């Protein structure tokens, strides 16, 4: 494998640009992420996964997921609270209907 390998699906950045190759992904990590954040675990893991995919035939999906996590490293995971109410509770018997 090489740095020119393409992701199966390009990674879309928040500003609308797209990362299509491993070379573009590692350049983004090096240039766009502030140097003070290069030691963050998500950024380190992303760089490691991209390098593994390029140099040691590592899985491309791991490289993609690592870059996505590095891009959205400050986003807080939010789960929908507007789900349907649970039906748990006291069960009604046939005679009580």
C-alpha cells in the first residue's frame, strides 16, 4: 500500500473540503490541528492508524474512523432524548381491563 491509497468514501470536513487519500489525511492532521493538540489521544490514534494503513497495509476503515474522531475531537456525543416512552410499569391483567 502507499500514501496515495483512497478511502472508500471521502471524509467530508466541516468546512466542506474532502479528504480522499491517506496523504491528504495525514497532511490535514499535521497542518490543520493545532500543535498543542497533537498529543491528544484521538489525534495520536488517528495518525497511527493512517500511517499503519499507508506503510504496513493496515485496515483503511480504521484510518478513516481515526481521522473522523480527530476531526470531531471536541464534539460531545449526544443521544436523542425524544424517544418513545417506555411501556415498563405495572402490567395490567385481563380481569382488570
